[in-house]
C-alpha cells in the first residue's frame, strides 16, 4: 500500500444488503439480517491470552436473541453496556438448539444517536482482510479518504470526476446495481490506462533508430546453400517481415509467435545470419541452459556452414574460457552469441550488436529484455519468440507494443500427435508400448511433475525410472532434472538423442525447445497436475519428424473426473490457441504463462480473463481520443 490511489483501488470483493433493519421477531435461521437492538445481561468469559467471549441478549422490542462474540478485548464488553447497536449476522442454532447470532458485525452508538450510515441502512462493501484490517475499519477509512479528496482529487486529470464517482459507488453503492456498474467503469478506465501505456511504449519503440541491415543476400544464401529443407510458407512470410524491419532504418521490435514445432529457430537463425552478413553481431537469449545449448547446436549446423562464428555463453562457461569468449565478443571475432540470461550481465560487451533474439520471453522479466536493448547504441533489432500460444486478449496486454509475425503452419509431413488420457491401470500397457517404440529405434520421454525443485524432484524422477526399469529391463534410461550439473545434463541428453539411452525420465525441464526428432512417445505422469498449455508444450517434444507420434497422459488415481474432462481437450485438438483459451478459462493467466514472470501487468480492477478481452477495443478508444486531442487515461492505476 503506497498511495491514496492504491488504497482506494482496494475495492470490496462482495456486497451485503443492509438497507433495511429487520425485527428480531422476524429473524430466520441462517438468513443474514441487520437488526437494531439494545443489550441486556452482558456476560464475559475469560478465554486465552486475555481475550473474552462476550455474551448478551439483544432486544428490539419485538423479541430477543442471544448474541455471542469470540476473542474480544475487555474494552468491548464494557462498551456494550447501555449502548444501542446495529448488528449484522446470520442466526444459527446454539448448543441447546436456541437461536443465536455469532460474531455479528457490530456497530455501537449511544441512545438517541443514529446508526452510522456507512455501515448500515445501506448496501455495504465487504473487503478482503489485508493486514488484519476488518471490513468495518476499511469502510470507515475509505469514507474518510473519499471525503477528504472530494472535488480536489487533482492527482487524476480530466477523467477524475467520473472516476471519483465510480470509486464512490464501488465503495458505497447507492443502489443494488450501481456497484457492478461502477466496477465495470473502473475496469474500463484501467484498460484505457493500460492501452495508453502500451501505445506509448509502442511509439517509443518505433522511434528508435536501427542499423540498416540489408537482407537479400543472406536470405538467398541460407535458402539455396545452407538449409536442408525449404522454408514453409509461414516461415517465408515471417522472414520477409523481419527482413523489411531490418532494412527499414528503425529498430525492429517483433514477436515471432508459433506453435511448438512450427520452426521458429531457423527464422531466428536467419535474422542472425543477416546481421553477420552486414558485419554486425547478434545474440540469442534462451531461458534455460538446456535450451541455450540446444539452440547453439542447431544454429551451429546452419550458421557455421554460412561462415558465421558462433559462441555459447551460459553460467557454466567460467574462468579463462569465459574471459576468452568475452574478449572475442568485444573484439568482434564472434558474430553470434547464444546463451542464457548470462548474456545481459554487465561484463558482456558486444562490439556491434545488431540483432537480439529472445526465446520464450515470457519466462524472462521485462527487465531482462530491456537490458538486452541497452547492450548497443543504437539499440539492436529485437525479435522475441514464443511458443506459448497466447490468447489474443492477453497477447495485447503482454506484447501489445510489438509487431507480430505468426507461424501458423508446421513443416510438411507432420501428423497430429495421437493423444490419450489414461488412468494408472493402463501404465503397464503404456510402458510396454514404450518398449516397442524404442525397439523400433525411436525415443520416449516420460515427464513427472515436480511440485518444487530440489530433493523431491530428484526422488520423483528416480522412482519413475525405477518402475520403468522393472518393466523394461533391457532398455537404457536417462534421468534429467534441474539439479543435475549441466555437464551431466548434456551427457544425458546426448545419450537420449543418440539412442544409447532411448528413454528419458525428466521433470518439465524438457518443456520448451528440446528438439530430438526421433522422439515419438511422450508419457506424462500425474498429468492432472499440469495446465493444458503446458501439456501441449510437452507434447510438442514429439511429432517433430515424419514418424507417427503418441502422447499418453496418465492421471493419478485421486484425480477427479473433472480433471480428466479438462485433459480430454488435448485428445481432440492440437490447436495451441484453442488449448490456451481453454486454459485461460479454467485456470487463469498465471498458470498459462508461469505465474512469476507472466509479463502481464498487474491489474488492479479489471479481471485478467473477462475484462482483458476488451483491451483491443480500449486501444481503439485511446487512438480515437488521442486523435481528437482529448485526455485519455487516468494515472490512477499507476501505469507509467
Ligand atoms: P519451434 O518453433 O518449436 O522452436 P523448431 O525451430 O525447433 O520449432 O523446429 C522444429 C523442427 O522442425 C526442427 O527439427 C527443425 O529443424 C525442423 N524444421 C524447421 N523448419 C522446417 C521446414 N521448413 N521443413 C522441415 N523441417 C523444418
Ligand atoms: Mg524452439
């Protein structure tokens, strides 16, 4: 909590109708009501830590009802004597079956005085309990704050009157529907503010001058002499869009969005080749060491053939090797550097960074991205790749300032991965099938969920590997988890790729990017503990060649029917966007994107699922208002 706006934007999460005082005689079981009473026979019973259980009989002339408050300070019991009160609560059965009200919200006032209209005789808001502040106090503070601001709420500009009215209604609704309308109004304001921010960032990104990098020669070279396959139509289109950006004189800020297996790496590689052909350097930043190593390997196959000098920088390149690498980079004798976020650390200096590629960017904070931007002046052309199909609404919030290229097509000959949800009784059969696949020279992934990284992760992979070893004693099994030192990790992956150990039991470290075309079967244990988008991503590790591929989602015995139904979507479709929409509906954006670094701006009022769908429309409004010179958005929401 830092500003008045922060405070006022902590809005009620529900409302209670306290417009009418009920009579005690008319109270009904389990039915919340507000009554206006005085007290008789106040008694307190000492409980632990000096707290009291306070009992009293509340009477309003039509009848009497017993009231009990738990965990009160002695001062509370004293204050009851001789007071009148508005009580809000639901009558329940006491120990002898009598009607009583437990822990009602209690508002005391002197005889002759009126009940405070903030808490009763109206619809009142109920607030999330933050820092142990009860709703009542929250309400009082909101009232005082709104009163104090009054018409002088100058921290917000033109839209202030409207916003202030909406805040007033959201905290203190004047009638039944006004709260909902007010919340919707505030959500709209928030979306406008967000859209305005995105527009500003977009404009700022577009102002950056960029090195002019003509692309034609590189494209011809790559397509004719280097790549072992023709590009798909979608890849060609993306390459064209990128080439135009690179030659435009303004710095590129482009998102390359393509489902798993759609062939993003080669597109990125081409951008890197274009840089090299023009005497500029390029960098590719991947979220994990495994991925960085994989990228370095696949890019090496193409780029080295085209004369590009490639370097790999991860946390494990240390000492003299690191020093040599950094010197080569600064001297310009490395053309393309692949690595993890180690790339954006301060000692890393490029001689002339022209193109920066970021893979799976939502796994990085926005801060990482901008640090890469600052590695060169003028700032480099930036290409961001993501395989997470992001529903359009969310994409706007996260990537709204970027231009977008979409790979909506897979390389030819790929058939959808046959996917089945199975319970544990099918596990033996699935393992036998795994044995058949490896006997046919193919590879099998087995993924186990790791709730937390660490010892449990290691134990989970070992246990599963042991079970498979018992079922398939002849077959080599590798184990991969986040705790493995990276040299061993590489050895395990190499053994898997070469077929020496054709079954790989791993945690989700293989989720993104790992590319072993011979893999044809993906088995996921306890599949119910994954989000759909994540399973789709895992499934993307197979079906990467012209061979038929399968995915077995094994659900635990305890998994509810509902979880199975959720997973069944994967049996029916391989459309990543559809799957992502479903995930967003059922589990929210945190799950879809990885909670910590979703890249989604914090939303104060708007709902990240329902309301974000209105963001493109909000953008339209922002553009229209700007064109008319009207003030667009309030800075209430704190989007800089
Ligand atoms: P992703 O988009 O998931 O990163 P990759 O770039 O890893 O996909 O590509 C998946 C696989 O498809 C790789 O083995 C890659 O070499 C191959 N590939 C990419 N483009 C083509 C193409 N046009 N024709 C055939 N294979 C391709
Ligand atoms: Mg990839």
